[in-house]
C-alpha cells in the first residue's frame, strides 16, 4: 500500500465511512476507492481535492498522513530602508536585528 492509499484508508475510517459510502460521495465506484487505497492506481490532483473535502481533511493529510500537518513560519529577511539594519518579517510581526 502506498502512502496516499494508506492515508486515504485512515481518513476514511476516521470518518467511519465504508468504501461504498465514500464512493457514493465522490460519484465513483467502490472499486476505484479500493484501487486508490491499495496503491493499484493514484487519484489525480482534482480527485485528491474532492477526496479531502469528502473526508473533512486537508489535501496535505492525504499526502503526508493524518495529524502530520505542522504550520511553519519562516521569517523573511530584508533590509530596513530607514535605519540600514536588517529586519526579519513573519506575517504581521517584524523583528529588528540589533
């Protein structure tokens, strides 16, 4: 079983759905869902989005696994024009280097 297939199965079971029930939501066959879960075939990107919505999940959970999404904030460094010092910017926060 591949990672996406394993994650799909975990998310489907988390939602207490059978393959048939998920297939109905997606307007596909049960065999299609089974094929994705076993890794025989892969859902395309559009189907991944639809799967995520049907499973109340994020597409990244299908790719990386349930509960493995971590938001990261990567500061961006730029020069402060008026003071000539560097500053780090992350979202709405700004930190100045001393």
